[in-house]
C-alpha cells in the first residue's frame, strides 16, 4: 500500500541477494527437516538407492562383460586365401600394406610351403600330396581384425574391402560366435535400458509420494504461510529441495551399494580369471559414471517432487 | 482504505452470505464489525484478504480494485494486511520467534533486521521473554498475542481480526482490544469482527453491523459525512 512509511523498508536485502540467501537457507532447512524424521527419510533414501543400484549394477556387469569379450577377440580371425599366382614377395607386400589398415590389428603370412607341411602332418595324406609334384596350396594371410563391441558392422565392412583386393581369392571369417555374443550383449543392454526406465519411474513415484505425504502433513502450515503473503514459489521451494536431497542421498547410497557389491564379487572373479590364465579384474563405476548416476538421481528427486508439488500444492488455499 | 461497492457473495452451495454491501473505512480509522453468528462477518473479512472473491460488486483496497488482482499477485496484496484469526493459526513446530518472523522471511528481510523487528513486535504484545518458547507451552491469551505480533511485525497498513477475543476472559479481551486501539493510534487502519457487544461499546470505535448478510448499521457513514 502506498503509505509512505519509509521505516517500513530500510534493511530489506537487495532482491537478488535476498533471493540467494533465501535459497541457501531453504536448502539447509529442508535438509534439517529430513533429519527430523530420520527413520522415514532413511527408508525413502534406501528405496531410491536400491532402485538405482540395480540397473547401475547391471550396467557395471555388462561393461565388464564387454571387456571380457574384447579379450576374446583374438579368436576372431580372417583368413585371406591369396590367388595361386601371387608370389611370396607380393604376399609380403600385401601383408605390410594391410597392417596399415585401421581396422586391422595384425597380419601374419602363412607361406604355402609351411601350410603344405602342416597339412601333410595333420591330414595323413602326406604321400598323396607329395605325388602331386607342385604345391597346390596358396599363400594365406591370417588377419587379426580390431573388434569394437560397439560397432559390429566395422568387421563386415573390412571383409568387403578385403574381398575386393585383386590378390585375394577367398576371404573367410567365422563370425558366428562373435555375432552371437554381440547380440547377447545387445539384448542385455536393451534390457538394462528397460529396467532403468521402469526403476527411474519407480523413483519418481517414491519421491512424489513422499513429498505428497509431506505436503499433506504440512497442510495447515501451507495455508498459514499463503495467508501471510507467501508466493507459490516460496512454498514450493522447500519441497523441491527435499526432493533434491532425497535424490542426492539416494544416488550416493546407490554408488556405495554398487561399490560394496563389486568389492564382494571382485575376489571370486579374480580367482576364476586366474584359473583361465587371465588377469581380468572386475572394475566398478568410473568416477564420471558415478557422478552421472548421482546427478541423474538428483534430477529424478527434483522431478518427482516437482510433479507432486504441482499436483498438490495449488489446491491448498486458505479458507 | 477499504471501500465496498454493492458487494454480493454467494457461496457455491447457493447461499448468499453477503447482499449488496457498501461501506467505506477511511485510512487510519478503526471499526468493529458485528452481527449474529452466520451474519457474514468472516466472509466480509475473507473478501478483503482475497481468500474469497465477490460474486458481484467491487472492493477497493487502498485504491486497488481487488477484482482486477490476478491470483499470482494475491500474495503481494496480503503482505500489506495483518490478519489475526480466532484460532491463532500458529505453526507449532517452531518457536514463538520463528512464528513472528515468518512474514519478514517471506518478504525477504535481512537477518539482523528480522531479529530487531520480531523483538519489537513481541515487546508490543508483552511477550519479549517468550521468544524461545514453543507456542504450545503458552496460554490461549499468549498464543493469541503471538498471532497479533505476527500480524503487525511487518508494519502492515491494515489489520484484520476475526473474533480475536473469541475464547479469552473479559479482562484479557479488553487488553487485546486496547492493543488494537494502540496500533490504530500510530496510523494503522483496523477492522475487527466480534460479537462481544459489551466490550465494543466500551471501546467506543465506529461499528458496522450485519444481519443475514445485509448491512443494518453503519457508523462509518457518519464518520465520512463529518469528514466531508
Ligand atoms: N465456504 C463456505 N461455503 C458455503 N457456505 C459458507 C462458507 N463459509 C460460510 N458460509 C455460509 O455463509 C454464511 C456466513 O458465514 P460467516 O462465516 O461469514 O459468518 P460469521 O458472521 O463469521 O459467523 P460466526 O460469528 O459464527 O463466525 C453462513 O451462513 C455460512 O454457513
Ligand atoms: Mg466468523
């Protein structure tokens, strides 16, 4: 009202400062509210943490599985049977050229004499072959492709390139098992997405429901503050911050749960790996991944409380 | 300060709580609003505080037509009004100090300023020594006075009180009414709904009377006529 009572407005904060001070205070205060009912806060936090730890833990296992499969890639080999008229020198030149390819890890020349000797030894047709006089076998290049679990199409592309080489007669790749592994990992990855989405929705509902109860419990407080002139934004804020704290604590707890589980599994996995002469180690969430998990959790907390607040706060009016 | 212009209020049920009310409370004046139970006293105050909206007619509050106030602006109108309820409406999970500080916190006052003003307000209602108490540990009269301190802490230019002495003994009721009179003396406009006719007569301020939603007596008319 226009009553020029100057003593009415001296030491009010500059709007922006007041805004931030108020935000900071509300943030702390809403944390205090959580500590005032530790049992129910802890329960909500735990539910969020478990709901997040489940898909995140599966994700960790899956990325470990991808690592293992990368370790198996040695067995994915392309055999290039060169044309009969390709000399040893040409074969060596081709091998050096192929080694420069992006998608190729290593190339080994199997000389046709060496191949013949091998064949004689394992086939038992030694005499028969000797009677042929000349060596019917071609030189073979054993090509080791780089396998990228994310990009199975790269190998197919490489195969096409190799087939088009004029020195190459036949290019052969047994990709069957690689394909199977890929499709299994693909299914697992999609499955994790589905589970993640479902459980993220569960987190939204849990936070939303907790905030809804919170709003109901503080109904009279909300009415009174509205009567005193609080804006909807002012009333909304502590609830949003509460959702944020739930998200933050749930995210951190989820991280701890995953790290603990990895810790428990790591020993056994190492034992198993050593039986296979592998130095494979179970790796947990990278720091950046953990931060994304916590950030995502905070977002879910905020979003859940936002939804609850939007649905339930505006209908509370003083009467 | 407050001007009602042919105001009607019909509640959703179809009940007409106020019919054709017109009156004017000049700035800095104090008046009592009386009437039997159900006469429409609370409804009239709720219209001023924008808790309810009129079905017909206009209400001017300090020159602002309340019909034109959008919902999002309602809080800012309310910040210039101190409202006192019959059932204190205190927040029982905080101290007396925090209850009284609430309007200042909402308006974004500085921390130091809040402390100063809250103590000044508590001093005016005689509860300076109770600032750290929980409201629940106070007597009914003390709680009512905390409510009054909260209503005046931000120095509103208008005080609305609905049955502020509803369940207090006569001695205390008188004290509270005198408290309002004192605020009025420093320039605050005051409108008090009460059916304590004896007390009102003793206080000697103008009276507006309602009966079944209609204005049947208006001392303010004479005040306006005298001023005019
Ligand atoms: N929210 C509402 N919905 C419908 N009718 C209402 C509502 N509030 C009040 N009324 C009706 O409006 C009329 C006036 O009510 P109001 O509360 O203004 O009376 P009052 O003068 O304050 O009475 P009291 O002295 O008992 O407090 C009453 O008949 C009441 O039943
Ligand atoms: Mg009433």
